[in-house]
């Protein structure tokens, strides 16, 4: 914490207290210094340095190609900007699945090199060993169940998960197991609202939903979606608060026009 800052930091403990009091948690992604600074100053509780950077920052179709080094680069930029929010970083695909030793090494690198506060992993029973190993090093872990985008090729689609009884029961088991293992919270992505309510009641740790209804303990969105910087992506769960795609395009278009017409720079805009 910087010396001049008297801002009270959000910790994993803060989130637990918020759940206990019935206060909703706000969470948004950020991937760079300038955006993270705005998001933090606006009062968001948790900033997720998401592997969604693979899509919105790097233009990949899925979250799979982004590397650990790239995630650390994004996380480092975000941490420098943040004075209040808890910063959680996604462990990217291939850095923790099936190898708990690698999971720990990856997590240690994220924490040491970026200064972030926690890591997030996708999956249930199959990654529990990794979760336990990371936690044993004193690194806070957030879980992620439901639609787990890193497993897109297994699911073959980004549709709603856990609609069938069996998958819903498995999700509940995984959620309780992740809590038991020591996760401080859980992201629930694209599952039926009824199931979200059930899981959130059953668990003592906070749940944060995306496309999972209003009964989770908090909500998370991708900042580029909320601001309308991305414009082809229109899922039902997304509320656009701005349409920056058109606004920015208009501003840049005007700049181009002003340069071409010699209107910019004018007399008062030069030395």
C-alpha cells in the first residue's frame, strides 16, 4: 500500500464480510494501467485480469492462446494502477491443468512478478489438487464453475451449462469441494439462475456470477463489453452502459477529417 494512500484495500476478508452482510460485490475485468485506474477509482471491489485479454486485447477467437508471460504483463500493468480493489489474475490454459506442481509455479510467478492478490482457476474435481497446492503456498484462490471457456473444445459451444440435473448436481459438488479446499470465492458462469441461487445459499464463501442471474453474491462483466468497445458480442446477460465503439470511431473519424482539411492544429494549438 502506498504511503500517501489512505484508501482501505479490499481483501478476500472484505468480500467474505460483504457476503455475510448481504452486500453485493462488483467485479470487472481490466488489462492495462489506464483502464484499471478508472475502474478502481469508480469503486469496483474486484478487478479480474482475465484471460479474456486473449479475445479483447489480442484478437484471438478463444482464451486458449494467451501465455503466462502475457498474463503477467497485463497483471503488472493493472496492479500499478490499483489502490483499492482486490486484483485477481486468471491462470491461463495449460499452466495448471493436470500438473499441480506447474500450477504452483505459475501462481508463484504471477504473485511475485505482478504483485497481484489472488489467482483464479477454472474447473472442479479435476483441478482440486492444483488448488490445494497453490493454497498451501499461501496464495488465495478463486474458483470458476459452469461455463469454463478454457474447456470450449470439450463443450463445443458457449451455451448455458448445468441445465440437466446431473450436471447441476456435479456443479454443486464441485462448488462445495472448492470451498472445502479453501477457495475464497467462486465465479459462476452461464448457469441457470435457480442453480446460482441454490449454490450461493449453500456456500458460505461469496459467489460472483456472469450470465448466472441476480442471486449470486456479486456480478462480473468484461469491461470492454460493458463500455460497448466490443460490439459484435450481444449475449442476453450483457448490459451495455455506453456505446464507445461508435463514439471512439466518430472521434477518430473527425480527427482524420480535421487533419486532412488542415483544421488541426489551429493557431492556438501550436507553439
